[in-house]
C-alpha cells in the first residue's frame, strides 16, 4: 500500500509513533521489527495498540517510516488479536527538542569561536607596552635617540613618559637632554627630504628625456606611414594592405598625441612653478585696487538687478489685478481702481529710483575710467621721476652758496614747520588711496590715531593753504551736502 500522509517533521526528531500494532504484541516483538532500522534507545508502549520508539540518530527515523503501511502477523495465527497494519509517523518529544537546541547552541559557540580566531588572525599586533620611567631606562632611551635606526621607537617612549607626567624637578634635566637630542635630528630629516626631492627631480628629468625620445620615434613611424600612403607607393599595395596601413597610422597618431599632451603638461607645470616664484608685489597692489573698484561696480549691478526684479513683480501684480477686475462685480470696481492707482504710483516711484541707480552706475563707471587714466598718469610720472633721480644726485652736491636761497624760499613757503611737512605727507598718502575723496572728520580720525593732539581746524587751515596739493569738492544736495577733500598734487605739480 502507498505510505499514508505524515505530519511535519519536528526539529531534531529521533522518536517515531507506531500505531496499528496487534493487541498481543510485546516489546521484544516490536524491538525485533524496528531494530533493523537502527539502534533503539527506548520503547514506550501504551495499553492500546500503539507505542513510541526513540532511535539513536535522526536518519534512523527515515528508515522506520518505510515500514508504515505493512501488515504484521504474530506466528501463523489468524486471530484478530495477533494481526494488524502498521502506521509509522514523526513524534514530538521534549528530549529530542532539548538535544537539538543543545546541538544548535554548541554549533553557534563553535562558529563564534571560529570567527573570533579568524578576526584575531587578521588583527594587527598590538604595540609593545612602554616601560616605566627609571634612571636606567632613561639612559637607554637617550642612547637610542642618538641612533638614527632606533630613533622612532625612542621618541614614542619619550612622548609616553611626558604625557604620563614623569617630568618633575628631579628628572627635568634628563628630559631636557633627551628633547635636545631629538631636536638634533631635524637637520637630518630636512637633508633626507632634500635628497628625496633631488631624486624625484632627477627621475622627472629622466622620464621627460625618455618621453621625448619615444615621441621622436613615434614621429618617425608616423612619417613612414604618411610616406607609404602617398600615390607613388600607395598604388602598389593591395586593398587589405592599404586598410592595415591606414589603421596602424591612426593608432600611432593617437598614441603619439597622448604622449605629446603628457609632455606638454609636464612642461606647463614647470612653467607655472617658475612663474609662481617671479610674482612681484606692485602688481599685487594694482590687482587689489582694481578688484576693489570692480567689487563696487558688481555691487551696483546687483542692486540694479534687484530693483529690476522688484519692478517685474509689481508688473505681475498689476496684471493679476487686471484679470481679477474683469471677473469681480461692479461694487468692487472703485476699491480696485484705488489699488491700481496706488500700484501705478509705486511703479512710477520704482522707475524713478531705477533711473537714479542707473545714473549712479554710469557715474561710477566714468569715475572708474578717470581713476584708470590717473593711474596711467601716475605711472608716467613715476617713470619721469626715475629719470630725474640722476639729476637729483647732482643737485645734492651743490655748494653752500646755493643752499642759502633755497632756505629763503622755504621760509616763504606755506609749510612753516617740519610737523606740517609730516602732516602733508601723511594726508597726501591717505587721500591717494581714496580716489573719491574723504571728509575732514575722516582724515582727522585717522591722524588722531597717530597723535591725539591734532585738531580738525589745524588740519583744515593747512590744507586750505596748499591749494595746488589738496582740493575741496562739494557733493550732494540740501541735507545730504558733504564736503570732501581730494589729493590733486599730480595736477598741481604741472601748474607750479
């Protein structure tokens, strides 16, 4: 008969349920039947016609299941009590489950142990423990610090001791001598770095020479391909040979271009390094001045753009209001007309403001151009002054008779003392970096940092006396009227 359906196999099952036994069946008979499947550990027989059999191993249960469906008869008797049909199935037993769980735990422990061993195998070894400080150990470390090969190990020990707090009045001299010997290694390290840099430069030069040689050979190969593709030789090759030659030519040209770009990149890097070393200060000063002026122009542009965006927003609002006006009722017409008027007024105000900003922007651009022209003038004047320096050396060698009239002219000049000469020099340098001028209060606040006794009236009187050096200009209207002083010494030099 086909085997009957069985229940789901419990984990670690070693026990089977046997039903359909003859009533007269005994334990020895059951043992005789089922011991052929494997070693039987225990048989628990019930008063009814079934029992539970526990095997030594799990695979024995599978063999016992094959006996399910067979008929059994005791001897040659045909009595009903001596016959039956066996039904074998998996049985749930607490002993099996306990053993299975123990086995799983043991396997998990073995897996953890194996993983830990694997991690320990791949873990880097821990550094050796640092010895405790003593006079003997200190002398050993001091000797190691002098040796180049053992310096790294000794410096680690010294660092650990200092961090542990081993430095005190008694040991301070020992530690100072060790630090001093550590300091003596700096020169060696710098020399090593320089030697490595020299090696790297030599290697770069070798690479560059080798690359240039390779490029020369590539050029020759490409020249061969080009000469072979000329009409004189090209007609004698077959179609397949021509195809191969053209493919080889393309490949050689691509490789040559790659190497050529690499060589050009190396040369460009060298040129950039050379140009970085040759940067001078005056050009940097000029760039900073120009960048300041350009930042002012960019700020004005940003303000102009923001105003234009606000104008677009107002226009969009007006359009939305116009669309809503057509949909709304007649009662709301008056209020919307008022809103329209207000928005139109706001638009007009914004347009006026925008026009003003644009005018300011144009003025600033004109001022920027003027400043650039002044710069050119200053550069030409500096060139003239350098030419006049040769004449100045001759003037310095003049006799005492010629010096007397110079002193008389100085006595008649508007500058009466050395203090005023110093003030004129400081004010002129201050105003030279303010091409748009500065107020008298701003100038005096700068001078009072140098000398707190300086007053505004003294500075203003001195500047009014020197009309060819300083010029006063008025800017603004009404309440925003402002007096600004400008440096006009370059123009005044021509007049005088």
